[in-house]
C-alpha cells in the first residue's frame, strides 16, 4: 500500500457547490471540445470563495487511474494497491487498486481544492463506485485501448454509472493509444453519439501532467457551464 498524504479525507469533500471555471489548453488531439477551451491552461475560482469540487476517475484495469491521480496530485496522495488476486489482472500489472485512490489538487491561487478519487478496476469491486461517486461533480472514464474489447469497456462503465451520469458530466480518456490506435477516437464518439451523450474523448498518457490537466480542466469547464 502506498500512503503519502497530508490532507484529511473529511466530510467536507461532499455536498459542496460548484464555483470555478476551467480553461484548458493542450497539443493533444481531442474531439468535441468547446472552442473556448483553446486558451492557456489555468484553473481559477469564479463564483464563491474556497469552493470544493470532488471528481472521480473510473475505468478498466490498467487504464492508468492510479497513475493519473498520482501524477496530478501534489503532496496529497493515497492508494490501496495490492497484488491482484485474479490471474487475468496479474498478467497485466503487478498491483491493482482494491478500495480507492485519493489525491488533492490546489488551484493556482492555492486557496481552492479539487478532491480526486479513483475506483478499483476489477469489476468485483464495483460496489465501491456508487460510494465514491456520491456528491461528485463529474466523472473521468479511462479506457485501456490495448484491451480486447475497449469499446465494450466504455459501454460497461457508462451503464455502471448511468444514474450518476443522468445529472453529471463525464470526459473519456483513452490510454495506451501509442500501442493500439484502434479503436479510433471516432469509434468511441460514435458510441457516445448513439447514446445521446456527446462528451469529449481524447487519447492521453496517464504519466503526463499536461494530459491529466486537460482531462480535468475540460470536465471542470463542463460542470461550470452545465
């Protein structure tokens, strides 16, 4: 287990009003992004002082959820990783999340915070998802493009979070695109279009700070203007 954090995980995280604006910028290829996003990357408070936003990373095993939260979190990061008990998972990675990941990101002025949670990738731990998404402002769905049926993986997580997504937005990050560029971004967009949810889809590297900031900035902007 990795345990490096200085912030308390408190009830303060839950049930807060949305009050910030995000402006995203990246050289990354993406689709369905609002035109106003093409400005210098910055996150600043808008409506109220000290707003608190909670976001949840979810998705398939090996998609980079833990890595993404570790990449973007500053000095506050917590993970419950252990050796996988499932052989199929063990073949993909040496450790996997069994309860949750947790991290904190502050805005540029240092006053406002984002609380970031990650769900386990193994489906037998799906019961954690509604617990972790409670009172969250939005969802980041990460899909490993090297899986046998990654489009089915996306559909699975859309269905798993159906109730949450009726009222809250999501962005989709496709990982390992450098190793497998099929299915294409357009294929995922077609699935979302069929479901009537044209959310942004982009291929990202969970180890790259700019990529994860792009995901989060995009989601925050969707929350702000929804």
